[in-house]
C-alpha cells in the first residue's frame, strides 16, 4: 500500500516505522529536514521537506497515486486542510487526520465528504483517556481492550502466587466458574509467549491475556488474581488535554485531584471541571503530595507532556504510598525500562494510536486492531465473508482452520451474541472473529485467511 504520512513527530515516526516494517511504501513529509534525514537513515522510507498541506508538496510526495494520507502534524488545521487538498486535487481514497481540539470534535457534521472529507478521525488524547479509564474501572488489570463495540473485552492480568488457578491446568478454569465461558488467548512468561493448551499450567507472575463477554470479566479476573479493592481516590499530574479529559471522565464516580504547575492553566481547568479539586504546584514536590494524602490515593496517573517528569513523579508517589501508579511515556525506549520496576503501568500514546490506524491498513475486513506488548503482538477483530467455497474460514471448525503459528481465535460475535471459541466452533459468514497473534510476522497470513476468493459474488 502506498501511504503518505504527514508530520514526523512521535506519532508520525512510530506510525511510519510500523507500516514500513509491513512492506508498505511510505513517504514522510515534514518541515524539519534533519528529523527526516534521521528517519530515512533508520527506516526504508522516502522523505519530502515542506509544508504538509501545500498542494505542490503533496504532489512531490506522490499523492496522485497514493492509497492513503495519514495527517498527524501537531496542528489540527494543517491536518484538516491536507485531507481537503488530497481529496480535491488528488482524489486520495483514504484520508486519516489527527484532530485534538474538542472545539472541532464536538461538531461531527464538519467531517463529511461535503465539508471536510476526512474518512477517519484519530485523537490520541481521547484514546489514552479511554485506555486509562478502563484500567481504573478494572483494578488489577494491565490492559483492557474492547472489541465488537464493547461486547467483548481482552484483559491482561498478572497471575499472583497463591491465586486460585496458579499451579493448575487451564482446563480446570471451567470447573472454578460453572456457567461462565472464557478463553485464555495467550500467556507471556518472563517475556516469552506460550500458546495456551488445556494442560498448560499457569505460574505466578505469568502475564495472562484472556477474553470474555464484558459482563464476565470481573469474575474471570478473580480466578487469576486477588481482586484489588475498588478505586475511590485518583490523583492526576498534568492539566493538559489528557489530564483535563481524564478528570472530566472520572469526576462523577471518583474523588479526583489534579496538579498542574501553570497558574493560569490551573485556574482555567478549575472553571471547566465540576467536582475535581485543582491544585497549583509541582507533582514531584514531596511536601505537596504528603499534604494531599498521597498515601491514601488509590491511583496516581502522571500525564504531563514531559516523560522524565511523569516517571519521577510516579516513582515518588509510589514510594510515598500511592497504591497504583501509571505514567504516560512517549519514548518507546523508556517503556520497557520502567514498567518492570516501581511504575505499575507505562502508557504509550503511540501504541494506542497505531492500533486505531492499523485497522484501516489491514487487508480484508478488519474492524479493530490493538497493538500489544509494545507492538510485538496484536489482537485483531476480522469479519468473515463468503461461503465454504470462497472463504478459508467460513463453514469450518476452528480446529480445521490453518492458523499461523502462535495465532489463536479467542471469541466470535454473532448477531450481538458472544461465542467463546472452542476447537469445534464453526465460523459462519458475517461473524466477527477476534484473534490473538503473538508474532506480528504472521499478520499477512491472518489477513489472507479472511480475504474472499474470486469465486465469491
């Protein structure tokens, strides 16, 4: 696929890196020639220096025969105009734009083919807000991902020593939970994937990914780990776009405090929010945290635009007694460094954003993609089409489908009903099939499975 990425910032660079590795033809556009040269030295991509929304620059980037434009510069207006130019002058089929401002997003009628012809809107801030909100709703989860409009969830938890299922075979899971169907999609032990079988024994500290209907998630979590007590008190460091959105999303159900180091910004967000307590100060100030009872805080989330500040304030909060701490980290190299230490969860905006983009790059009818384990694995929701003669999956039991190594089918959503996948489950046309792929090298094989043969009319 020929893709033009506009903006060589953190999101644009991460997107280009992932897409280039998947044998797409990538051209990157940015005003900063040094940044582009650095990317070109590292990745197999073309680069064009220039203003992303200018017709001449898009022409040089190859917009005339591009399949997709992904506009992720740091300016909403540039992204929107670039999509308009790509549509009007070059008839680019798919146009994706990052739009952060709530002022624009609150008027969906702006984003139509007759107005601003943007096919897909992405807002990393909103994606991160939703991600953190789900983690707060499910204390003890490392990741919570939605499929099929929230009917099915994939949850990652760390099994603990003495847990009900630790030391037992997976097939005993049903005995512990009669009437509740679930499937363990993958297990990571000391960083290495294990494909779960009925006789697989779960060990303490295993990272277990399981899939179930949303209504059953808490019961299954209880089997794998001690359920953390519900969250009541949340403290946020950083009153930017993400911090403010999070506070607004949480303040009706939790006691929320937000700390920001900018006096004008603190005053502004205190007027925007209803119940949140807004504090002006430094989130890494030990005295301030102690004054605000950090030792009684259930979740501390650092979401400033400074990775180092987020890491340090989260580590300090943990040392002072916060039960769980999360830090927003943009630099991918930092994520692995901190997550295995004092910080419970490292949040990567790039991984959240890339998942939403990949759903539009995948071949076949793919409706959702979630990037997992820092991009090493993926969970995919694909729609089965065709019939037994034109499809490699329709009309076949799961045990008869030639899945790539390390790939498991976890669940199927059929006519709004959630069906947990077993070896004899037969896939029907229009089923939404949720797959877990532990090795991204197998993605193209999974895509081919769900592509309909030419005999299908």
